[in-house]
C-alpha cells in the first residue's frame, strides 16, 4: 500500500489560507474552536495539539 505524504511549509499553508475563502473559513472555525476549548477547560496548548492530532487520526 502506498501512503502519500504531502508536507507543506508554513508559508505554503498561509498562502493557501489567504488565497482560498473556503480554506480560510475552515481555518478560522478550527482556530476559534481551539481557543474556546482552551478557555473553557484551561488545558495547555500541548493538550489542544494532542486533541487535534487525535481528531485528524479519526479521519484515516
């Protein structure tokens, strides 16, 4: 089985966010949800990062 690894630089990601309204909207929603999670639970950034990694893993 071939696994595709498409790594993007931060610059490429910010360009994609800035150039595509749908991507920008999703990025904003995810950012706001992470801020809300941190605010309501008081969890550290590392826990929010781990939560996002877990959520991403559910898509596979």
